[in-house]
C-alpha cells in the first residue's frame, strides 16, 4: 500500500494550541467485520490489534483524574474488543457520555445479537457510518449487502427508542465517495431524513458530514490514481480560518489500542507525537495529573481536511 505520510509532514498549516480537555477518543482495536475503502485505520477482519483490560482500567483512572465528560469509542469495530461492555458500563457509572462509533452491521454478527439492547440500556450515543442514503453508493464504499443490513439495524435501533427518545441519540455519518468535499451538512441531513423515512421508516437525530483524510487507505488510493496533489489543493483552497476555533483536537486526545496518546485520531494513524511533552511517544499513564491546556498541537498538511469548507470533525461540520 502506498504511504502518503512522508508527503504530509511539511506543512504551512497555522499553529494551533489546546483548550480544556473534555473528550477521550479511544481506538479499542483495528479488528472489524468490514474493510471500507475510505477507512483511515486499515481496519478489517484479519486485524488482531485489541486494547487489553489493563489499559482500559488506565482509561478509567484517567477519566477520574481529568474529569473527562465524553468517552468516544472507535476502531475498527469497537464492539469487537472483548472488554467493550466492561468499559461502557464503568464509564456510564461515572455519568460519562459514551459514544459508540458503530458500523451498524456488527450488530447482526453472531455473538453480537443482544448488543443493541445493551447499548440502549446504557443510553450509549450511537454514531453510525452511512455514506449515502442510496444503496449503490453505500455498497461501492462498504461492500455488497451492507446497505440492506444497515437499514435492518437502523429499524431495530428505532424500535429500541434510538432516534426517538431523548436519552438514546442516533447520529449518522456521511463521507464522500471520492476526492471531493462533503456537501452542506444541513441540506444533506434533510435529504437523508426524507429518504430514509420514506423508504424504510427510519428516523435519526443528526447527520455528520466528515471530510475524507488523505492518509492510510484513502491516501493510498489517491496516490495510486495520481490525485493526492489535486486533493490537497482542494483542501487548501477551501481553508476557512473560522474553523480553527472549534477543531476537535483543541478539546480531545486520541488513545491508540496500546494506550499511547496523540492529538487526534488522524495524527494517531500518522504516528505524529504529541507536543505536550518532550518525549517522542507518550503513554496515557504519563499524562495522569498533567494539565496540557495551552500546549501546541502536532500539525501536518492533513489538518487542512478539518478546516476546509464547513469544517470537519468527529461531530460533523464545524459551522453552517
């Protein structure tokens, strides 16, 4: 696979510093039941990397120490980590909001049939990837059969109160299928809500539009097609200074499956170390009792992906 990392390190992206930390985004491992074209972590069924319980207990200690209010779980399919339910239960007992970045189809896999009920019982916010409301576009990006399975799971979640009850939030995530910026989030959300309701009776709370990052699997595709430079020009030409105030790295840190810490999920995939200390690689244990507010954030050319157009974060567009 071609590696875009060396082409992203030199950058003219403006310096950026941290605000108050309130969110831990945790990659519980790269194992997944799908292998999506846009996946920036190269997750798939053959991956074996999974966070162990000792590291998960350290996460809980850090949550207590830093008074973290949101735990954002990702992967791979985070649900495939054998300690997923333990972590969710412990975090919810601390009144921490838990976000499960779910690919939907995992809830139909053998051994996971009761997982939707578990998520509902614990009032876990589900943020689910659905790259389009049309079957052809979804299956182009995620594989044959994924669309109908996703609709089946969304109906199941609605039956449990997701997207309906105030304490069971269901958000969907849109990624472009190619080297383009997402369309305006508000209008696309209206399209999703209209089409999914009419076709399947499905309802949800919000749609998040996320720009594809020129790294890992998607970066390799861009390079193989000779499109990386063109895509980077697109991101840079649509840079918006207004997005700098609310990019996710200001209030979030990203933890890899071994417990090492990065400024964001994308920096994790590029192995860009935090600048909060002088060490080249920082473990979460080293940040206990440490205030990183005001510290510089590691940057690269990929950062233009978060600041192009409406902006892009794990919570969708940064402004209307």
